[in-house]
C-alpha cells in the first residue's frame, strides 16, 4: 500500500509540470482557433462589402456607357434636324430671293408694270409649294414722303399703319402693294409703321441679305414665327455695291412670315425617333435672353442630356440654335442591372465556397488536434503503464527477495522433513515468481525504452557451458542430449551484454528442454557470414511446416546430434560438415585466434537452438513471439510457463541488433535461430575484466591426444570441440574396433605422442563384443607393446548408466559434456596438477588492509552523514576524525598534518567541498615550495610532496560532478551513502595511484 | 521475547513498506561492540536534525517571498541525512521536493513539505518504537542485577 501511494505521488510530481506545459500549449492553440473564428464574421462582412462595391462599380460603368451612347445619339439626331431645318430654310430663302429678282425685273423694268396684285397673288399661290415654310409673302414698295400722294392716287387707296390708321408723316414708307391671298390682311399696310418690320427692312436693304425678326406670334395662325424680309433692288445694282449704293438702289421689300412651329413640326414628323426627342429652337441674338421659336417655352430643368446645335438661317445679325433633349430619361438597359446582380451572385458563391472550405479546414484541424491529443494521451498511458509495470515489479521484487532470503535462512535451520519440504516448495515458488517478475520487468523496461545493454567483454564458450549446466536435472529425467557447439571462427572474446545473451539462450534452451521428450537439444553458434555460405551451398532450404526430404543414413536414423529428425536440417551433418570443412583440425592453437586478425570490428553471431520436441502447431506459429501467448491453453497446462520468455528474447535479440526466427515442424521439432551483433574484443583488454565471468580452462592437457569412438558425426564434432578447447587433439573413429586399431597404430615411442584417452559414446558401446576388444588392448599391454593403457572414458546421457558401467571404464562422463567437466574428470584420472587459481581477495579485508590505522578526516555538515561515514570507515580500522565545515577542515589540514586521506562532502554551507579542496591544494603548494627551498639548502633529504588524497562524497554521481571534482583538485569520489564496492574501488585507486604515503 | 518478535515485525514492516532500504541494514551491520549504540545514536541524530530542518522549511515557506535557494539547501541536507540512514521514503519525497524547489513552485513545495512531514513523523514514531523495543530486548538479554 505504501509503495502504491508513493508511486502515485511520484507520477504527480514528475509529470505535473510537463502536463501543465502541455495544457497551456493546448489552451493557446484553442485561443488561436477562437481568435481566428472571431475574426471570421468581420472577414465575411468585408467580403460582402467588396462584392457590393464590385457590383455597384459594374452597374455604374454600364450606366455611364448607356448615357454616352444616348448622348451620341442625341448629338447625331440634333445635328441632323438642325441641318435639315437649315436646308429647308435656305431653300425657302432662295426662292424668296428669286421672287425679288422677278419683281425687280417685271415690276420695275417694265413700264407699265407687268405685275399687278392679281398676277402676284396667283403666281405666289401657285408657287407656294416652293416655300412651304412661308405661310404667305407680300411685297412692299419703298415710298418717299414726296411720292406718297402720287402713290396713293395711283393706287386709289391710302396707306395704313399696322394699327389700321392713316399713315403719319415719316421719312419713308413701305406700303404693301402685292400680297399673297393668305396674307391679304397685309395689303395697303405700311410696313415701316411696325417697329419690328421697320428694323428688318432697314437691315435687309443695307445687308442685301434676308433678315429675320424676333420670333413672335403670327397674326393669322397664332403660331410662333419670324418675319423674313428681303430687299428688292433695282436691276442695275452691281454685285459689289456699297451700303449707300444698296440703300439707294432699294426699290421695295419682299417679306414673308415663317411659321417656324409648323416648319419644325413638319420636319420632325418626317424624321425617325421624333417621339424620343424634344426639340426647342431659340433665337439667341441676345445671349442672355434666348427667345423660343419652337417648343415649350419653359425649358425643362432636365439638364441631364442636352445638345445645342447652331442654326444659320443666312441672317448674319441673328443667331439661332436648336436645343435637343430626350423626352424622357433613356431607360436603363437590363444588362446594367442583371450584370451586377450576376457578379454579386458569383461573388457570393465564391464567398460561400471559401467559407465552406474554411470551416472544413477548421473542422479537420480541430479533429487533427483532437487526434493528437488522444494520441499523446494514449502514448502517455502506454508509458505510464510500462512505468507502472516496471515500478510495481520492482516493488514486488524487493519484499520477495526478503522472503526468499528468509526461506534460505529457514532452510539452514534444523527442520523436520515435512517442514523442509514445505520451505523448499515455498522457495521454489518464490523463485518462479521472481523469474516471472523479472521477465515482466524486462518486458516493461523494453517497452518503456529503458532497457539498456551493457558492453563488456565475455567468453561466449564458457557462457554457453554455464547455460547448459543449468539444466542437468531436467535432462536426467528425460534422457535427452544437450550439446553446445561454437564454431572456431567465433572470436574467443566478444564485447556485448553477457547477462542478456545468457538470458536469451537460457530461455530458448529452457523452452527446448521443456518441450522435448526424446532426442536432443543442440545449441550451435556460428558467424552469420558462415551461415549464409552454408545456405548458399546447399540449395534445398526447408520452410516451416513443409515436409522436406531429410537425408538419412542407411539405418533409418537421421544425421543429427541424437539421430532424431530435426525441423531445420541445417544442423544435420551435411550442413554441419561445411562449417568444419575449412579447418578440419584446428590443432593446438587456441581457437578463434585466427579470426581475431580479421579486420571487421563487429561480428554477427548466429545462434541456433535445435530441439526434437513436439514442435509448434502451424496455427500458432505466427504468434509465438506475442507476449503471454502460448501455442494453446493446453500447452500451459502441460508444460507450464507464461509465454513471456520468447517475446523478451525477441526484444533482446533486436536490441542486440539481431533478429530471431524459427523453423518448426509439429512433432518433429523446432529450431530457433537468433542473431546478435557483438564486437570483437582484443585479447589484451580481456586480461582482468572478464575474469569474474568465466574461469579460464586449465591448460595442463595441451598437446595430449585422444581417440573418440562415435558413430554420429555431429555428436563427435561437439565432443571434439570441447576436447579441442582443452588443447587435446582428437581422432574420431566410427566404431570400437577401429578405435582399438587406431590406438595400436599410434603405438609410438613417446608417451606424449600416444593417445592417452579413449572416449566412447554410450550408444556405440556394445558390451558383448567390445569388451573383447578392450581385452585385446589389455593383451597388448601385457605383451609390452604398449606401455600404458589409455584411459577409457564413457560418455553417457543418464545418471543410471553411470552406475552400470562404472566398473569397466576408468571414468563415466555424464552429459551434457562441457570443457570444464571433462577437465575435472581428466584431472582426476591423470592426476594432473592444476594450479588452483587464487580467489579474488576478500574485498572487505582488503579494504581493511588499505585503511587500517589510517587517519582519515571526514568533512560533512550533516551530522547524520558524518556519524554514518565515521562508523563505516571505522569498521575498516581507520582512525576517523570528523569536522562539520570546510573551514574547520582547512584549519586542520594546514600542513604539516597527520591525515592520510580526506572525505569531503560536496555541498556544504559557507564553503563547499570544491572550494575547500582548492584551498587545501593551495596550502599544500605553498608548503611544498617552502619545503623545496629548505631541501635545496639542507641538501639530500627529499621527502615526498604534500598531497592529501581528497575524495568527494556526493549523492548524485553524474559525469558533470565528477569533472568538477577533478577540476577542483579532488582525487575521486564516493557515493553517499557508502557503498562498499565503490569505496573499495576509490580507495584502491588512490593507493595504486600514490605510492604509500606513510611508511 | 515478545519484544524481540515485535521488533522483528516492525523492522520487516518498515523494509517491506519501503520506509527503509538496504542502507539501514548497512547501518545495523556497522554496529558492533566498539559502538554498541551506533544505530540508536544515528537515528536520534537523524530525528533531531530532521525535525529542525522541517521546522526551518515551514518557516521559510511561510514567508511571503520564499528564498528557494535556502529551501533547496535545507532539503538537500535532509535528503543527505535520510539517504545515510536509509530512510528511503523521506529521501524520495525530498527528491520530489527539490524538483519543486528548482521549479520555484511554492504550492508544490508546501504540498511536498506536508508529505515530507508525514513521512518523517511516521518514520520517527516507528524509530522511537524500534529504539524502545531494542532497549527492552537488550534488557531481557542482559537483565539488571
């Protein structure tokens, strides 16, 4: 319970900040999203505004174009009308001109006049089509006052003024003598009496051109009109006459009223489009006060569209103009509305699409963010799970170790049989539990990525020997053969993680042994390159489950280690031979030495573990490496186990840079193969570090010879491999008689040359016949041909056989054979002296040797630590002095002093360990200099320099701290609280480094 | 004998719950005839020291402006003591405490201070019981004449 709560707190503390940071990040992200979403309506509004503006622009553009077109049309229409009006006017004027000439000729040249009122009226009436614009024409004669009476008499009537009164006396008179019927009311009227007419008359005769009056309402029709006046000259007037001449030559005046209104009306009615257009004609002689000649008097305020065309009616004094405007505003074309509308719609559609895309994007990013969140959560959960597993496993392991230790102690006490049995069972269960927990821990560590491999040099061969020595009890029950073979090419020493390596092999071998009832379990190690060569050379490689032909010997047995069929025949002799073929007899040289010269630093080892067990059912083969998965539930019932081992092996193999795979055929067997990348270790690095891992094999048997009687080549190769490791040369023979023969042949003189041992495999031994062969050997000895009989050694698989053959043979070796078991057996037989290697010195006592009697100063501000350190060092016999601050230490360590070493806490108030050490070193330097001066003067006595070994005590042993220690002049460090091993290392390094300071 | 059994149970309980670790066993191993009261001495030292530090910490954290460096120094000291004694749980809490210190989180510090205090007083009471029991055991071994 305690561990659980602690666990929870740890998690809280460790992750709190991380979690907070993550939350903050997410918050920021969300805020950013919100801000983006908040800005969106604004953007949409802006977009709509833009769309409206664009539509409006299109609208105005179209409108302007329409207006321009209307204006253009108006201009052309106006000009057209003006020109036509002018032309018609001109035509009329011309005709009046012609009439004047007619009058001048027929009235004045003929005497008496050829024209009278009737003629004139008739003529003018008949030619009035020529003057459509003049509603009538009249002729007034110029009369001076002196002629008045004569004139009145001649005509028989009296001149009247416009007001129908008798004409008063005036300078001149212009009485109408001829008049068209339409204007007969003008007859006898003196035109000079009207202001307008008078002016006109005067202007007409001076200019000689037609002149016009201001527009006014005509008497007859009440239409607006002007009066045209044309002077009639006497016929002899020259063309370039002066004004006086012209006035002089004036004989009379021809006049007519232009009905402008009718004129324009007629004109307009002839032209297209007169409905649309409003025409006004003005007399603008007085520019400030235009007088309407045609059209509505009140000019409309529609200033919008107006065109003004100048009119020239031939009167230089008067100016006229035509103002045209549309009757109604030109209608807006549909396009001016539909186009902007269309544009707007398109804008809106585009906007919608963008908006939709945007929201879609938002949704997707939001989803993505959620996914990320979930992913991180899942990952965190996964890590938490792994950590939980790791921690819990660890927490279980600690009390479990206590339980096991107690059980061990309990077993050491005096117990009854039953009690002992119970305790043993409990211990066994406990051990199983620990193993399981270790597996789970490994697995969890691997998943959490915290599993790290070591890299230390180790001897693969002895490691494998150790592995197979773990299984004897199981093997003896089942009588299966377990053998190891390591190719000669494999380096003797490799750098890797021996414990993990051993874990994989142990696991695989354990499995193999567990599932095998008969036959063998064979571990073979070779280099990966070699294995490739093998498979290349022999084409028919087996596949899982496929029934391949396996070569068998004549007697039906397979050419494997035990004669049973194996799933993967790569271990069968045909293949196996290839591994050996290169170096049939590796002679006495230490194996592997050759390969050490190979250049590659890294080697890939292929380790295959072959068994002849039940195999793995086909359906279960693809989930063999899944944790907690066994072939089926019956497997765990029959064989036990959790099924975690293989998955861990897989993890470990992958961690070692290799792979794991297997070939299995149900009820034939399985072969697991894994590869691992290891480094070669050069021989010299191995000198001491590997000593703890493997005991070196005795070398006393080097150069000896042996004969091995074995019918099975694979097995004989294994046996030879072990013997070769001991330096024994082996000759292999197929059966007993050949063995005896071989022995006989080798009957050389020197005993060293002779085979001194005869190894016989159990199954080759035929007691009935082979005994006789042995007897022959005995006979040979009797005859003196052979000085010494070879030692006979029988190799058996089960303990039972050991008893049976004990009498016949010198020794019976029980399998699995290992180099070391052979060595110990031979040692007994041959009585070879094997120098017993000294045990590693007992460290505590060694430490005691180092420390006993030494004066040691311990500096720590923490009383508890001080007390503990004191006791710990005292245990090793040191005389310990304690101080609580760096300053006290410095004052004590002022040379000369009697201390042999100082343990200095790193973190102290006021003065920390680094600073204190620096000062100590400084003092020493000074003292040394002084001493040197003294010694130079005193000559000879060269005592050693002051250098007090200072060791840092620190809780966090990290590289940075270590570097700092060294920098400030310390000699090393020990972790707090003291660890014996570490203390030993640190102290021994000091002792080795500095020559004994105190004699 | 009852005292011895009680002591045993107490000790194994303390180890099992993770209150103590191997270091305490080391301490016990250091106790020999030359220093018969070594464990008691160290434990008493630790208890006094720890109480003082926890008091100081409470004072420091009570101030409006917390001097985290000072707090850190005190926690470091407590961590060192507890590591020496093998007070595993106090040590672990101290490690956590220092993390908060470095993070300058006052709330975290206060929270862990409570945790440290709890762990510490729990341990102290157990230590006291242990010392009493040990005395009883010794008294039963060497009965007073």
